[in-house]
């Protein structure tokens, strides 16, 4: 909910009273104007929400947060081990509309790309695409950091399985 002072500044409250029975709708309309339509679209219709099994060796998980605002972002990539392409991506984000939109855009952009391509995605590109104001740039930075963390996690799992192929064979036998 908007605070009384914010409502007053926005013209939603007049002389201490609400502006009629549609004031919550009006508040949502006014608040939506502060976000670019792409942010609103990705917030209202987020793409690729969910998660994969973090123990899957083809999944890389990036978990990042911004202590200043409390946003937390988990972004996961699923990689085809033969081609090295990201075949799917998922996210779960606790944060503002800009953080959710940044996560959603990031998952769309990484799909179908090689690992070396996705680490070149910059927060400035995400911010420009979403028309984020300077005060919300940290949201796009989180998305970039989450992508890099997911790649790092995937590569660490891959290195571990390459250095210990017997453990992978035993795990697969135990699952069967």
C-alpha cells in the first residue's frame, strides 16, 4: 500500500479522504506509470518461474542478494552437456517489480546460448531493455551476478564429476 503522504503527493488522497471507491485501482494505475511497460509485462507475466533440482549435474544455480534493498534472486540454468548450450532456465526472486522483471528477462536471454555467450550479458543491457531508472540499476546487477554464479556453479559441478568419474557412476547406479 502506498503511504498516506505518497497518495497525497500523487493526488490520490484529497483533504484526508480517498478519492472514491476506485482509489485502489487508481493507485495501481498511477504506480504502474513509474515502470516501463516491459517491466510491467515481465512482472505481470513472468517467464520461466520455478526451479530445477540443484543436485542435477546439468543444472547450475546462482543465488545472489542485495542487502541494501532486501532483493534475493535465484537463477538456474540447465545445460546440454554435449553441446554446451543452455536448454532451459528458471528463476525465483523475492523483490520489487524491477528485480522480478530483470530475472525474467535474464532467463529468456540465456536460453539457447552457449555458456561463453551468457557470461557476456551485462546488467546495462538488461537495464536498457527494461528502461530501468538509476535507482533500480541494482536489480539488473543482481541478474548479471546470478547468471555468472549459475555458470560458476555448473562449471564447478562439471569439474568435480570429471575429476571423480567413479562417484558419478556410483550415484547413477544408486538411482537405478
